[in-house]
C-alpha cells in the first residue's frame, strides 16, 4: 500500500471517529455542547465574560459611554467593538 493511500485512510478514520463521538454526545445529552460563553451557565457562574463584553464595561468606566453592557446578555456572536466606542 502506498503511503499516500495510508495517510488518506487514517485521515478518513479520524474524521469518522470525531463525527461519531459528536453524534453520541448529541444523542445521549439531547443537545449540542454549549461551548459559547453566552450559552454556558457554568462559565457565567464563574464570572467568565467574552472579551467584547469586558471591553464594553471598560469603555463605560473610562469614557462614560451610554452603552448598556447588558444589552447583548453576553451573546458574543452579536458583539462588535466599533459600535460601542466613542
């Protein structure tokens, strides 16, 4: 067997393993893994915030911005830095 074919077969096997592992997580837990800070209750309980939310809080303290830090609710996917700077 050529080395190229062996590398391709190993790569396909590794990808298939991870697809099956993610599927089993979804089947047994009933939901996707909550890796986003805004979705994960444990991260929020520990006080972990996304960088954009921390930047907004610092901007409010330093510049007296009228931006409400809690508007996005920690949803980092909707955060933008430029929209909240003076």
